[in-house]
């Protein structure tokens, strides 16, 4: 329970209890003035009965609010369990991997990255199960990386922008935006095969990668 919510519910409970006292006191004064009630013990008995209704209202309010907090916490936990958490890891000599740090699968994962040679097209990395990682041999010299993906239910699409291996922007995109990206992707498996065919026998050099980038990535932009 946050501090503001706690103050609001506390004020509401105090107002209800004080309201019971004020109402009863008003009724008591009127009854004494008209001479309807004369026995003091009866007054205390009526006081307990009368204010019991207000105490019950306070109990209902507290139970209802606590139930709401439990529901909200459960809903937040369930959403978290259904939300993929994607991150990048660099191992060795600029060997990039895409890592899913959560238990929820990420569907329709697509990547686009920015280098000094230009902007790549969208690359289909397909799905990444929970706690799974994917090697991205063709991802080199990236200044910025964009990632889009669906949640496991395919109901929500998320767009991320990474700089220096950190998420700097995150937003939910609509299905039309996602469909546009999915319709013009290149297969990451084929791209990896091309990369390995070229660089399996020659060392990775800037000029050679620049040529590979232009021939195999920029044209899908």
C-alpha cells in the first residue's frame, strides 16, 4: 500500500467513525431536550448499537480495499510472469547474443541495428523461449539496436531501443506497426549462414564487414 492510498483510506475510516459519534451525539442532545430518553444506561446501550453500523462500514471499507490491493498485486505478478525481458550479451571478440532473462517466451522477435555504414533491415529472429539465448554472428559495430516482439499470447507488441547495451526507450506498438515489420523481415538463419560462409575462412575486417552489411542487410531496409 503506497503512502497516499494509506492516508486516503485512514481519513475515510476516521470520517466514518467520527460521523457515527456526531450523529449519535446529535440524536442524544435532541432526545434529552425533548425528554424522550431518561435512563443513562440505555443511552450507552444505544450508543454501542448505533455506532456498530459505522464500525461495520469501516470494516467493509478496509476489507474491500485490502481485497483490491491483493487483486492488483496478483494481476501485476501475472503480467510480469507473461512479460519477456530481452537483453543483449557480448562475449569474446564482439560476439553478440540475444538473451531472454524471464520465464515468458518472446514471439516474433525482430531486430534492426544502426552502424556507421547505415541502417539494417528488420531481421527475423522468430521466437525465444524463457531463459533462452540466441547467437547473432552478423550483429557487429552496432551503435543502436531496435527490437520488437510479441508476448506469449500475441496480444501485445513491444518496441525497444538499446544504446550501449541498455534500454533507453520502450513503448507498446499497435498491431498494424507490428504487421508492417513482420512483412518485410529477412531470415536470420540464412543471414547467419551467409556470414559464416564469408568469414569462416577470413578474419573479420572492417572493410569486409562493410561490404557484407551493404550486400546482405541494407537492401532489406
